[in-house]
């Protein structure tokens, strides 16, 4: 299988998650990624632990986001380190950086400098909140970006405080947006020979994640999406949308006609309420409570089958182990065991796409610090 980015070189100065996520996706499509790390300990993500679980001496997070990449250590504040970095970017098709605004320029590796030695380069920049404005110099960290974006008020119950999304949504969506922009710029580069500077930020990405709801809010007179007292749904989503407790777990109910649901659950009260205009919104709490009372004594798996038979969109809420053992997940073949630097086997998640039926191969964990120093220095004639 020949992947579309084979032969392209990505030089990645970024750390942590958003920038490295973009270079990971480019690598999955065939690009070669050389990660630039500080000689004093390397990427901070090597020591940023999600838990006590490590692969070798590094965090699982580092290997998850840097699997299959190469690495070379350069002191960018030294004349030789800068000279070596310029040698690498001169041969790169893509350069990625996620320093705070103006830092990369002070190091002598900003876009205007890089394009002088490589006019065709596609240069990708990630920031927390853009290069200007009140927040430009604040830390671009996922939880803090969620806090500033308003997204924490969309989940949880009305009686609870703000609820963060339980995964690094800002980082991952920003990395995906940067990948999209880079691929578009590479296409233009192939057609015209013209380079580009593509930029995105955590704030832009979280705004985009909320584009449907923000469009509603901006056009409804500023009516905010209020959350339910119970059920973790908000006012822009009419009943029966939400997650309901059953006798052996939880069931998620999506959009469905109230009269159909009333018939399936033998709840004529819902059908009566449902005749009112916009009943799913105006009588949302009452409908939700009626459904909750009925489902609380039922079996979740039975409900999924029974309601599904009425063409009602629902699903039992599963754990990770439940998902892993499902036939659909196993058929996707998204997990791979790889031997790591400590000679132990570790499990990794493969790329989330296929091309012509094939998923990108996953053969190496993330690089150990200094693992590729000798080979990369020799190949690119870098100074010691």
C-alpha cells in the first residue's frame, strides 16, 4: 500500500498534544516525522503522566502521540542548534510549532525566516488563543481552554457546576484542524509551488466544536442552553434526549417521536403531553421524569432491543471493556501490540481511517530520547 504522503518530510518542533497530534496524522498517511526535542529531558510530555503507567521511562501519553516518529535533540538557543534546525527545515515539506506567540520568532525559526530558506514550506502554527488579544500569552492548556470557551456549561445537570469534557477535546480537535489546513496547503503547494503559513488555536477549535449551538444562540435572542435538573442534557435538545438510569446500568435515548416512545413504553401520558406545540422543549422536564421513572425498573439490554424494535434511537451505555469485546470494534482491528524499548509489549491504538481498505501500519512506539540522534545528524550533516 502506498500512502499519499510518502516521501514528505515533517519537522515537528511542537510538544504535548495538539501539534504532535497533527504530525501523527501526517505520519499515518505516510510522511516521515522528525521530532525536535530539547537535550535537557526532551519533550515535557515524556514526564507528563496520565497515570503511574509508563512505557520504558516515558509516559504512555508520550508514546500514544509520538508512536512511529523519529527524534533528534537540538538546543535551539545555541548557534549550532539553530544552524542545525535551519538545515532540517530547509529540506522539510512541513514544519509544525506550538510555542507561545513570538517565541519561535525570537529563536530565529519563525515563518518569515523559514520561508527564506524554504519558500515552498507549509508551516503550521498552534497557539492557545491566537497571536493577539487579552489571552495571547496565557497557557494553551486543554482544561483552561475548555474553561474559557463556554463548553463546560453544556454537560452535567443544572444543579451541578461546570463540567469539563473527560478527554483533551481542545487539543485533539485543534490537531485535527491543523492537519486539515496542512493537507489543503500541501495540495496548493503541489499545484502551484506556493508555500503557506497555516494557523489555528485551541479557542478556535472549541468554538468550531460548538458551531451548531452557537449558531442557535446567536439567532435566538441570546437564549442560553439551560441544563436539566437530572439527565445531563440542555435546553437546545428537546425531550427525550438524555441518559437514563435503568436497573442494571444506563440507557442513552436520542431524538425520537414522543407518540412512538409513549407507545413503546406504555406511557400514554407522554402521548398526551406530546400533542402540545414544541412539547419536547416546553414540557421537557415532565417528559424526562416520566421516562426516568419507567426505565429505572427495566433491564438496559432488553430496553435497547425492545425500543430498537420500534425504530427508537437508543443504546446501552458501555464501558471501555464492553466496547473492546463488541463484534463491531473487533472487526475494525484498531489495537496493536508493539515491543518497546524495555522489551515489553505495549498496546497502541491505530489510525482512525482506512484507504483502499487498508489502515496505516503501526510498527514502532515513540522514540527514546537520543535514539535517532546519530542517524539524523549524519543524514542531514548536523553539527555535534
